[in-house]
C-alpha cells in the first residue's frame, strides 16, 4: 500500500512521531499520519491541510509539490483541527485561493480563524456539486456525522479516486505502516466513528454506485485492490454492528486481585468448553480503546467487577459508559459481581447494559463474596454454558 497515486496527484501529508495521545485520549505508539494531496491540472487543488503541530513540514511538502505553481482551490473536507489547522495560513499566503467546503464548515471556520479576512473567497458545495480542474473533476458527496456534521467526501472521476475524509482511517504513521491495516483501523473506527453506523452505511451506499480505484483517507495508507475491497467489507460489517469474529471478552475491574482471579478461572472454564476465543482484559491497566475494540469485535462479553461505594468499581463504569456513548448494541452479556458486605456491582452493570439496544443479559448473575471458593465454581460453570449457548 502506498500514498503515491499518479504524477498529477501528489502526496504532501506528514507523519507525526512525537504525538503520544491522539485526541488526547488514544495511545498511538506508532504515531499518526495527517494526509493531504495536491491535484495538478489546469487548476490546482489542495485536498485538506494538516495538524498545526506539523505546519512547517506540511508547508514545505506543499511548496515542493507545486513546483512554482499557485493553488487555485483548497478543499476542506473536515474541520477537525488535525486536518484544518493550516487553513487560515493558506488563505493568507495565497490571496487568490478559493476555499471549497460545505455550508456547515463555513459556520465552524469562524470558531478557529478570522473568517472575515477570506469570507468572500469561500465556495460552498453540497451533495452532487462538481468542480472541474481541467481533465480532473471533483464530485462532492455529503457525509454528515462521519464523524462530524460538516464532512464532505470527494470523488475524482478521471482517476476514480475517493477522498474519504476520516472514513477508512487508522492509527499509525505511514513510516511505520504494516500489511495489517485492520488492526489499528478497527481500534480507530470503533472508538472514533463507531457511534455513527447508520451514517457510515449511508456513505457506503453512495460509494457503491461509483467505480473506485483507490480510497484516500485522512489518516493511514491509500487503499487499493484487495486491501480496499477488504476495508469496504469490514466497514460494512462494523457499521451494521455485526460481530467480526467468534469469541468472548472477559472484561474485569478488580480492586485487590480477587475478581481478577475469578476472571482467569472463568477463562479456563470457557476454553475447556471449546470457546472459539477468550480475551481477558484488565480494565484498570489495559488500554481502554483496545478493550472497546474487542467488545465490538466479539459477540459475547462477560463483565466482572468489584462493588465500590454502593455501586461498581469505576473502571467498569468507565468501560460501560464508553459502550453506551458509542451506540453499542446486539450483544450477549454475562455478569459477575464481587463484594464483602453488600455486593452492588451487578445492579449498576445491569442498568447500564439495559440502556443499550438489543443487548441480552444471560443468567445466572454470579455473586462472589470476597475470594473465589469451590462453592462458587458451579455457578461460573453455568454462566459459561449460558454464554456459549446458541
């Protein structure tokens, strides 16, 4: 997979290897890419900018790609600052530049830039509008809530390229890119785009009417051939909230290690009963974004938590809250609570899960008093059987 497409479409994006948390919450040990392209034709169009952290590097890439030419259009597909931070400088540096964007983007520009200084140089586009550059023509596609309301995607018809904004993006800098696109694309999708499955489905339906040779996302590699087909297949699956793989996630929140012991025991029971895959996650220590990814990936989840302050231990509350706000749905849950004098975790977990669409809670709900004992094991066996039942 490469970001070089043709002599007329040049990559000017940048890698960010210094960032530790993307959006101040997602661990990105392999960095991030901020993708951007220049289309050279009778008219010159720049497709998005980059994060302000990389302004100098991005500007140098732009100047090199232009080879002395002056850009005519700057297409702003998405106003999130990691893609639009340099818009104001571009409008200042190139006095004849026209900014092409959606009406929603115009409303947002004033929140970040001196809009009055270039308001007369904005060209608003909507679904179905076209912009001719010469032999290249840009066709604009409305993509609201994938994953902001102002988003447009752009289809270039001569080379059959879909500029997909944040769609089909992934964590990781391009210099660290591997052949396993799905791993970090999955974590990116469920944590950033996951709530908006219906909107993704709408965009996929529009894309299905186009002949596409390459997808150009704002993060991650250009997708072509088999890699593109697989990415589209996964996006369709993910946006319908369908499990991707058979397996069970055991997500536990343990204060002193006793609930963790229960989780490990239950994992062994499930493996002995031939569960396809069992993933055990410590909500106090593991990357929450990874656990959210696994919750979406598999059809079954067992939540095991200590009781705390007449409720549930906060790491579990945080996990279930993340699922709630990501429109998590259509899954099977099992519950295990632990307490020494008044177990309350199951009540809170049940209440949160019941707020999610089409989520089934199987019985028995298992209550552990303190440490795992032999007398607790039959109930855990029964829970394992209920989780594995068709």
